[in-house]
């Protein structure tokens, strides 16, 4: 069975048949290799957040914690200025953390879609240091970097940075949490400032406080370096917006894929199988050049390992603002009740939220 419904034509190939004039690619046909130096170079805010700033964040007037977070983070960024020359940087990093005033890190605590990533990226942009001295990545990307470079090399590479921003800090894997906690401890010793976000479940009043407690406990000895910032509010991705469009038919999705330049067209179960053979650190490269993802036969994810891989792909697609057009079941039925009530539920709710937003973005791909 072919991996994709797409015909085996390269982008740009011209055929006499209109439907193959811009044949879609297949993600299943891609097996990218990502050099370690690319992993480091790409530790910047993703395209979706490349142009965000504190000034473009729109606080909910009913949630004063959002405006307060902007004020605190702006001040935090201003305090990270200093000489950028290598020699000066080494002397600055030689200072012990105790010699600095105020916390060396901030932790943004809140639910889905309150703008934590927007604020984290704004902090990265506002920090007065050249891009090479700032790093931004998800928790998964950070663990992948350690896997690619090794622990000591990662410490050496990131110790020359002024700021490290970690989006979607995950506490559900004890091994990874200990690994990253050890890495952060070494970076703090070298004077690197830290900022992190994580999610709390929607509709759970007060759970954000518990998330902050969990975070500060699990980072083992680093809690004194973090100031928790509570950010209340509802998911902006769905605030005042219509419901996500219902799934389309296989025929509609296929036609849209052939009509959209740079689209990828894949059968959902086969794509899930292909993801098992590609390391999650390469999912970003998997989507290089793809302007829309079209999926047929979307169905509930069969197991936890597959579900976690799909979460990573959803994050990379969301970061890159790649719309997702699909047939089959709605995205809010991807994960079973057992999964949504289990230890990885925060990841699954995040994936549903992001895929729903991307499905809404893809609505215009279907001919009306």
C-alpha cells in the first residue's frame, strides 16, 4: 500500500493533467537528517512567534495577571543587558549567581492559550543580546539537543548564552526532568538566565498553583532562582471564534492538496506509522517547505507512544503555522478518555488546542 495518496511527482513537475500540475508531496516519503549544529542554530522563536513583542501582546482586561506579566518580564529582560564581547562575557559569566540581584529565572504558570509562548518569545526578543547569545526551544527540543551533543557539550555550548527560554516544560518523565534539571543547574552556575513555561489543564480552578509547586519541586534545588508568574485567562485560540470546521471528505482533502502549492498529502494511519521511524528531533525538518498538511482517514490514535509522537508533530506544525486539513474524526476525538485522564493529559489537550487552530486556518483551502 502506498504511503500517501499523492502521486509520485516532484514539486514543480508539469503534467498535461490539471490535477497533477502541482502534485503534493508526502511526509511519509521524507527521512530527514538533521546535523547537531542545525539543532543549536534553530534554537530561536519559531516562525509563528518571530515577530511577536510585548507591545503586540493583547492582555485580557478581565485578567490583570496578564498585564502584570508583561511588566515583570519587560523589567526582567532589561536587567539582562551587558557587554557582548567574548572576553567581557566570560568575566560576566564568572560571577557567582549569589552576586546577582533578583531571580535568575522566571516561570510562566497558566492554562492553554493565555499567551505564555507569546510572552516567552517576547522576552527573548527584548533581551538586549545578539541572537547567538540567546536560546529558545521546547523542553523536547532541549532533551533532543542533549541526546545529539551529549551532556557536557550541551553545557559548554549553552553556557555562552545570556538567556535560555524553555517552552512547554514537561514534568511527566522523571528521567528527562532530572536530566534537564542537572543541565539548568550547570547553566545557572555559569550565569545563564532562565525562563520557562508549562501548561495546566483547562477548567481546573487552582491547578495552575499546583503546576508551579510541581515545577519548583522537580527542578531540584533551582527553585530559589525562579520567580513564578501566574497568568490567568481562557484559551485565546478559541476566544470569540467559531467552532473548528468539521472534518471534510477524503475527496475534498485530496482535491485541496492538489490545488495547493507546497501541500503534503498523507493517509493518517500511515503517517503515524512513519513517525515511529523518524526521531522527534527531526519532525521540524520533516515539514521543511510544506505549506499545508492534508490528511485523510484521521482516526483515534491507537496507543500512548504513537500519541506522544503526534503531539510533537502538532507542536512543530503549530510553530511553523502550517494549516492542517483533514477527513475522518474531529481532532477532539484523537485521544481516548483514558489518555485524556492519564499522566500525559496536558500534552494531549495542548495538541487538540493547536490542531484545532490549524484546522481553522485550513478552512480556506477547500473550494466553496
